[in-house]
């Protein structure tokens, strides 16, 4: 679920959309010798309005209220003195109300990327009440040409992570935003090098296998093959997808990546940049691997972005 609001004049909406609910803390009891006793070391989080149970935590867990996350997202750019002209606000909450994303586009800080396409910046806040995410603030970038979200390869400068043990620091978040806006245009210099760095189809395939958790599977199967077969794999990695190894299974995400690779490698050449764009296409646009998970796609995409960052950094390290 998500809500989108346009901010043409720079004034943020006061509507909380799907984040308009309250997380309540409930005591936990247990039975001992027939008596009901209070567990002073534990608490349960529930949706106050419905009584829906969210998660169990230790008593020291500090939960941020959904509306508070939205308030913080709205306060940070104001504290940082950032322009909100033409901004768009999106509030997304998972159907089970265990996670949320707050996104605020910052079109006034758009810039031209290394390939000549327009790149838009946005402030994003992530939080969860089941501990699947820590509170995270980051600067996201999206290329308008393909609408792929550009995954930062070095997220240390533009990201603020916060444990659920203390209050959120709006001033610190504002400083991170200012620094992030200053540095967001520097990484395209790395992209320029990636546009020139060639890769083999086998290297690209193994990067996609890495991203989908299948690299070891294929490495193990190649190790079982005859020597001449290994050479053929390096010449035509498509054989790896066609091989019917014992216990092997089709992987929808890997098939998606390999299909998109044919498009991006034609348009951008056999380069690291084409691998990167294939991966960001997958993290931005690919459906969930299971139909039953499609309703949670916003949160699956967030996890994919971390996978893309790790995969590309491994590719660059191997090529260095």
C-alpha cells in the first residue's frame, strides 16, 4: 500500500496516508506452575486500532511511530534548508504493517548523469517493527531515461542507520542530507570508468548468478563437468541455463536478468555499465519471484538494491 502527494509549492501535506496508525506496546505473560506471570524482559508490539500483533521484542526495544517517521522525513529537508519545489511524497506501508518506506523526491537537485540522462534525487526513510530493517535514511537516485533506481556503490556517506534503542536525531539526518546532496553527483565519475571497462558474457552471467544466490550452484556444477565442457561454458554461458543438472531448478530472477542483459549489452556494449544497468533494471522493475509475494514488492526492491550494491562491488573488485 502507498500514497503519493505532489508538492508543487514546496508545502508538505499533513496527511499521513497509510502510516496513519499507532504501534502500541503490550505486556507479555507466561504460565508457570499454573499461575500467569508477567515477563518483564519482553514486550509485544500491536496495531492499537485493530489489535493486530506485529512482533515480540525485548523490553529495551524503542519503536518509532509510523506518523513519527513521516514527520521526521518532512522535518529533515526543512532543517537542511533543502528546496521542496515540485517535490512528490510517497508513503508506503507493507500489508502486514511490519515495515514502511517514506520517499520525498527532490527535483530541484536533479543533474545530468555520465551517459547524458537526467538523474533525480530523493530522500528515503525505511523502518520496521519486526526488526527486518533498522531505521535507515538514504539518498536515492533515479534515471528518468529508463526509470531505473541508481544504486549507490558507496552508501556510507549518504546513509544514516539507526538502532531501535534511542530517539531519532533530526539534526544529524539533516547533515546527512546536505552531505548526500553534495556528494550524489560524484559517483557518476565511477560510472564513466564502468562504461569503458569490458566484461565477457561469462563474467556477466556469473555476476547475475551471484545476485540471485546461484553462483555456487553453477561453480559446483562446472567443477563436476568435463574439462572441455568448462571451456564451452566460458564461450557460451547460455549453456549453463540450458543444462539440466540433477536437482537444478529454474530461477525466475536469473532468467529475467539474462533476458535484460541481451538488451543492455546491445545498447551499452559488453561493459560493466551494461551489467550495472541490467541489475538496476531487475531491482527496480522485476516482479517478485513468487506471485504470493508481489503485494510486498516495494520492500523486496529495497532488499534487491543492497544485493545490487554488493554484486557490482564484487565485480569491480575482481576486475581490479
